[in-house]
């Protein structure tokens, strides 16, 4: 097992284009910041990076909307009413879009969601464990790739 210091070092060394991060991501509170270009979702608490995950977002015709949002709905497990697919650890932030674990996500660089930020189920549970009882701000930025 890695200690917290080793884990923090590995996260910093493995992230890409961290300099593009919007300023709001490092402000006070909990922030999940998804870079559509690099397929990375950063978790910050009071300006300190807590974790980063490889994720995938929406397709060209169903893009994950850019902007800054507050999470307004949380569901440990939910079936999508539009697509009839299971969503684990779902945190809704923009209309019907949100972040959740997906059993269909095998490779973050292959395939797309219908606009949500798809995470590996375990990663979504980690995000949930840190933020489900907190006010969470989600920022989506970067060009669609």
C-alpha cells in the first residue's frame, strides 16, 4: 500500500496539462473539474488536489456541457430514464447530466456517454465517499476531442 505522500507524488507526475485548469477549481470548497480534451477529472478540496481519474464524456452530437455547476441531485444507484442504463454513484449537476460510474466504460478513450461524465464504478464510489455529504462544484472545460 502507498502512503498519502507517495500517492500525491504519483498523481502529480501522471496528470497532463494541469496548467490549463480553471482558477475556480483551486478555490475553497470541493471541486470536480473535468477536462474534455485530456479525459481527466480532477478533485480538489480547498485548493489541494485530492485525486484525478481518467473518465469519458459525451459524443460530438451529445457533448458534456462546459461551465461551472453545483451538484443538485445524488443517487447511489439510478436507472437512466432516457437510456435505460444503470448509473452508480450518480451526482447530477447540469440538467440531466452528471458524473457516475458506468459498467460500459472500459477505456476512457473509446466510446462516449450521452453527455454525462462516465467513470469506472470504483472511481465514482471514491468520488462519492469524499463529496456526497459536501457541497460539490463541477466545472467542465476544454475542447471536445
